[in-house]
C-alpha cells in the first residue's frame, strides 16, 4: 500500500512537470530582504540589516534565465570596537548582482537556483574612519559580492506569483588598508511578488 502511494505521488509530480505551460519570457520581482551581516574580522559583530529591492530575469526557454538584481538596506547603527575607542556609526548598504538563474517549473510552483556576481557598496567604513578621526587610511566603499542559493515561487495567476522564500549565501568583500581584505559571509532571506510577462 505504501509503495502504491509513492508511485501515485511520483506520477502526480511527473504530470505536473509535463502539464506546465511555457515559461514567461521575462520576470520582474519586488521583495523584502533580511541580511544577517557577518564580518570575518569582527570589529563590530554580526547584525541584521533590513531592506528590499527587485530583480529582472530574461528566460531562454523553461529552465535557464539571466538575472539582474538590486537590493538596498536602510541605515543602521553599527558599534565598532577599535584600539582607540568605541564608535557608533551609521551605515547603508547596496548590492548589484548579475548571473544565471536555473528553474524547475511545476504546475503551480517553481523551484529555482542562482549564482550571481557583482558588487556591494557601503558607507559604513568611511563613516567609521571619519567619526574616529582617522585620516591616514582610506576605505573602499565598493567591494566584490556574490550570491549562491535558491527559492520557491507559488503561482497565483497567469501573470503573478508569490516568492515564498529565497535563501542565499551572500559574500561581500570590502578592502581597507588598515587590515587588508575583509570578507563578510552573510545569510540572506527574501520574500515578495513576481510579475510574469510573455509565454502562455
């Protein structure tokens, strides 16, 4: 009996894949984003950044697309502990990433994965050096960034889907001469809405 149920479930899933209509030609999404910021060289400690943004995907068939994504995170106060003292500094962050998105479309939902590369901007380190009156070193506000992960979309109509969850490992790399390259191994969660254009 249990084997029969497993076979039936497999046939239903297979039927869902087979009956999926043509993927949309393009997608535009808007989302909320939570970033758990985790620097390797721990001058300020991990912290949560709240923000949001959007993405555009152009699909080449049902399975492969090219994605451009832009996310911004609002001003937050970061506490830095330096040998010269403790400083509270305001910081914003913005990421811009591009790369392939691979989708597995089913009848009512879609699972997708992505590998994105680009950059990340922050004014946090520059503000820290200014507030700490450090004039002999400079911070690079633009750094390398990449994201690997995936998510789940649930179709809500012909031209709209809900992004229930997207979970990514996000690496940001800011460099400043005082301590060299500083990687941040971050966790990112997103949820929002996806608008679908073209296709059936």
